[in-house]
C-alpha cells in the first residue's frame, strides 16, 4: 500500500488522504509526527470532544459544552501548527461519547466528505474497545469506504484494555497484519511533544502517551458483531455511557440502515 510505505519511509505522500479521528487530539496520539508528510490531508473529526454531561468541561474551567468544544478546536489548531501540518478540516458533529448512537448517519456524512475531497486512502482507528467513540469512528470509516465502493484503510495505533486492568498503549491487538513501527527522530519527537502539550485541557489524559514511536498497519476486515477481544473492554471500566453488547447492537443497526452486510477495508 503506497500510503503505508510512505509513512514507514518518512516520505511525503502527495495524494489526497483522509484521517478519521474520534476526538481532537486522537490524530496527534496516533499519527502526530506523520501529519506533515500528508500535504493532501483531510482531517475529519467524528465528535466535537465535548461530552453533554459537562463534567469534563467544568473540570477544565468552562461553563458549557460549546465553550469546551471551541477550546479543544483552538488547541487542535495550535497542535497542527506545532507539527507543521495544514490539513483541510471536517467536523461530523457528534457530541463526545455519542458517536455510537449515530453511526449510519455519520458514515453517510463521512462518505460525502471523502468523495468531495477525492480521498484515495483513509487513516483510521482500530476496533479495539478502547473508547466507544474510537470504535464508532472505526466503523464509520469502514462503512463510508464501503459506501464508496472501497478505499484502502491504514490504521494508527491507539489503546485498549491490558490484562492487568490498565491500558495497552501504542500497540495493536494481534488480529491483523504485522504493524509497521516507525522510530521517530529526535526532531519528530520534539514536534510531537509540542503537539501533545498544545492540548492544555487534556494534559492529564495525555500524560501516558509517548512520543518515541508511531505504528501503522493495513486495516483488517472487522466483524463488528463480535467483541474486539475476550473479556472486559477498556471503556466498560469507565462511565462513558456504553457497554460492549450495546455497542454491537448499534453497529448491527447501523449496518442494516446502510444496507451493508459487513464493512470491508
């Protein structure tokens, strides 16, 4: 896959590409040091990064979800500048933690964005049970590509449940091709650190994420009716409004609404 080869070789990829991220900062966690290599990038965020319950907004000093979402957009702009990236932007508009409730609608909206941009390839989250919005963003990317007749999808590493109850960060579940692991140069590490630091409202959340490597792989063909792995999902350990069985019900409803038997990468 040309895009994956370019990311691995650290060379510019001139073709139109879309990166589909669940929240502002997920693009930086997964591919921040690589965004500068994609001059034809469309950066599409599935959510605005602001949950309706306002707990995160108030903890960050904001009185409304709209203020918090605007702050996260400003932080994203600073992060992209630090990383030397200037992508086209698209916001699909779901509230944080609610992308799973609107997967068919959001997949159609993303398909329209991909078609308008001319994206020949997509970078997306893996399906790993880390966050319900991450899994929804994965579904939405795969479904949008299926609606368009297929596009190659490259995954960026994220996080999922570790056996000890913590998080496994920056590594894929063993359910697909061997990843291409990129060791970032000192300059790339410094740029990625500056990008992460730009997200002041997310400082505590982002603390565990490192800057020494990024990992990518071709997306496997997922069965969204099955759990991503046995046992408790990471998001089931948190009050993020979703369980694995409920998410899979919503995915099945989304596939039916879109007329897709399943999504193919």
